[in-house]
C-alpha cells in the first residue's frame, strides 16, 4: 500500500518550557513506522530554550510544523493543533513522553479494522512509566477494556495518560476537543480524561494490548501536582454524574474511587483540610463503597511497606541503576502476561455496565462542547 493510500496521522505535541525533553519526544514521534505522518508542535508561549530547539529541528525535518501561541494551557494548545491538522487521525503526545516506533501503526491498524463502523473513534495502548533518563521504572496495569466503555472509564482510567490516544480527527472536533476551563480554574491535569469520557459517551474505543507509551513521571511535571490532579479528577467524574444512562452502582463506584484517590493524594501532599472536605463528601455520597476501596488501598500500602522493609533488611535484593533498562530496549509485548489486571474486585460490575451501555449507545445525546 502506498503512502497516499494509508490513513494520514497528525501527532499533536503541546509544549510549554519543555526544553529538557521536547527534542527526545519529537524524535520519538519521527521514528514511527507509519509513514503518512506529520508532527505539529504547539509552543504554548515558552520562555526557555524550547523555541530555539524547535527552530533547529524544523530546519532538518520536513514533516515538522511549529505553531506558536500565547500561553493558554495544554487543553487550548491541543485544540489549536487539532484544528490545524487536516489528517484522518490525530494522536496526542505530551512533550516529555516517548513512543515505541510501532505505536501509531498498531493503533491505526486496530481502528481500520472497524472502518465500516462509524461508532469506533479512538484507540489507546498500554504504558510503562519512565524516569528523567528514559529508564523504565514500572509497567502500567494491563487494560483490555474496549468498545462502549463509558461506564467503566468513569471508575477506572483505562487510558492513564495524555500520550496514549489516537482518535479520528472529526470525532475529536465533534465532541468539542479539550476543555480549557480546568486549567483556568487552577485544577488542570485531567483534561485528557474529560476528553476521553466525552468521546466515550458517543463512540467506542479500541485497545492495543502492548506497552507502546513511555509515560515520564518526575518532580515538577503536571502529573506530580497532587492538589490539581486530585481536585481536577473529582471535577471530571462529578461532571458526568447527571447522565441518566449511568447506573446507580457505577455512580457510587465512580465517586468512591475518585474521592479515595483524592483523599490519599491530598493527604500525602499535606493538604489536610481539602482531604477532610472530600472525606466528608464521600461519607454523604457513597460511604460503603468508599470504605471498601480504602480498605483495598490499605492492603496495597501494607504490601508495599512490607517489601520496602524486607529490602532494607537485606531479605530482598535492592534494585540498582544497573537493573534499569531504557524504554526503547523493551519489546512492547514483554511482561504482558505477568502484568497486573485492573480492578479485579469489581471487574464483573464494570463489564456488565459496559455491555448495557453499548445497547444504549445510539440514544446518547452529546454534552455541550466546552466554551
């Protein structure tokens, strides 16, 4: 198949003061095996060396476009990139993350299998967490949810980050793109999940069960902001609770999950007043489900603490720098079989509600697009 016959893809990379990693990210996108691909970097008013790096890269990369705009937040930057694209698909990549070379090709192939069915609009993949050096520190949960997964995505974030999703451009525009109001209200960081949920109210989502994304976590990036991520995560889930197609059990489970996440994150960040306020809300809205989830989290915490104590006592080997491997050195299918499944305790509830939602998908009325 010639390049002209293959679906076109625009990689949208929003960046603000990302000089530390943006070149590595762009090169990761440029090494994709899918050939009909352009890279659109939206510089969100950077004041560091980012503009210089982008100028140098555009001088030697024919498929790289840079759009410079006043600082307006990551959601606005993604929307600018989406509107600037004329491709069949858009794929979002944060300016500090990495992709396996087959990421786009595998996702396009997965969606093209549904080419005759307009209900399929997006595809996600699994991720590994990486550090500032690009070394793998862990594997994300092994998700296999696909199809009409709006109910379960309210409870469990299947996608997990902003660098995983490939979506039909027309569908991204139809649902209104990313909502910039979260950042404007000081709780940015969860705009990607809001966007995914609005997609899933109307469309089905596919999955490639391979670790194709290197999700970088470090002090100072957006994902490390516990306060904003906690309050933003709550705001996203609460926004969809009025949807009449959500069952009572999903509503309670979704609220219990997001509230427990927020209480733990805020407590770790010593935002105790906010943690207490959310705890009070959980006691009113969904006390039993909240306590069940918190007990599960306590068991997980104790297991981690036990391993750390054994490591310090020399009963378990201490992982060292020599044990770490670079993201690109991994086969994307490696360790899939050993990966931890998501939500094992309430997976039947999620699957049952997803199946019921699929029957009602054609009745969905889209939410108003963000202002």
